[in-house]
C-alpha cells in the first residue's frame, strides 16, 4: 500500500468505523450473551436479576447481553451430615431414654423446580432446611420405639424416617435420595443399665440351659421307663397270646380226636351192621340150602308144624330119612 493510500485509509470516517467495530467487539466479549450448560447441570435465565419460569436443559443457551445472564445449578447428589449428641437436644425414646445419633442425608435439586430455587432459595438455605427436617423426622420416629428396639430395628427406623423426611421436604424444591444412620449413642447411665441387664440375661440364660438339661434328662428317664413298660406289656401280651394259641391248639386237637373217635365209632357201627347183614344173608342162604336139601329128599308127606306131646320126633325123622 502506498503512503497516499494509507493516509486515505486512515481518514476520519474509516477511523470512526474501526472504533465502532472495536467497541462492539469489546461489548460482546464483556456481555457474553451465550452460556453452555453441562450435562449434570440445569439453568435458569435471568433478566435484570429476575428469574424466568423455564428450566434450561444442557447445551448452548442465549441470554440478553449486559442485562441478562444464565444461572447454573448442579443436579449432582449433595450431602448433609447430621450429628445429634446425647443431651437436652437428643431424641427421646418411647421409654424416656435420651438418644444421640450420627447420620448422612443425600439430596439433589428438583430439576423441574430450578426456577423456584432461583427465585427464593440459596443452596445453603436448603441445606439448613434439610438438616432441620432430618432431626425432626428422626426424633418423631424414634419416639415410637423403646431404646432396646433401636439396636434391633435400625433398618426399619431409617426407612420410616426417610419416608417421613421425604413428605416433610416435599414442599421444597429438593429431592431426598438417601438417609443413613451410621451410629447411635445413649447415656452412660443406660450403658451401666445395659451391662447389668446383660449380666442378668446371662444368668437367666444359664439357668434356662440348666433347666433344659434337667428337662432333657427327665424326658430321657421317662422315655426309658415308657420303653421298659412297653416291653413288659409286649412280653405279657406275647405270653398271653402264646397261652391262648396253645389252648386253641389243644382244643383243636381235642376236637379232632373227638371227631376221629366219632368217625371210628361210626366205622365200627357200620362194620357191625355190615357183618349183621352178611350174617343174615348167610343164614338165609343156609335156610335156602336146607330147604333145597329137604325138597330133594321130600317123599310127599307133610311134616306137621306142631308135634303132639309125647311123639318121638327123633325116631320119626330117622324113619323118614330111611
């Protein structure tokens, strides 16, 4: 560029334009009307200090330069540590014992209510609200349990306190994600009472064990006595059954013997009857034989069926035979 051209370029008009452009660049850089919201954050647009009603999502967001800006809120979980010492401010159990505890609450901003946070709350203020409500919730729930139940039902107490805390903080733009009770504490007097109670409990358990041994020994002796009794009864019943079976056997043998004798008598009677029949038949056969002989020797004279007194029958028969 020649000297003449450079002088022309630096004329008043061009210098004024350069100044305007430079001022605009400076204003833009200072105003910065563009904001990038990260993935774990949400934002709300401010105009002249007043918060809008929209929750801005992650990404590139614009706002009015100089008079506007974007306020960013992290939605990552936050932690509130709670510690209540034993004493006047401690929790009171159902049996009027004072309890202390140490706990931790995890919470986060309610994404849908980010504009509400920008309009009326600070993060520190919300932490204090959560802290106060945790104490109230735990004191309320612990009042339903005796001090002896606390150690055995810690999980149940924590769950009930979490539910109660969630309900109590629902009016605020926060979400409670977790409540942990890591330690319980009570007075030294109650520690001494617990120690004494443990001694008594141990003595009771020892006595119960001794009683259990006695009961078991008694049961063993009773079982042995019952077993002996049952064995004696079984033996007596077996002996009785043996006698009954022997008696039944003798009775059956006697019955069989009687039946045999009856059968024998019947056989003898039948034999005698048959002998008598045979004898009758034999006598009849002899009679028939005699009649046959007489018929062969008959001379036509009849022998009177009756013989007059004084007649010599032998002589007559002798004559007849000749």
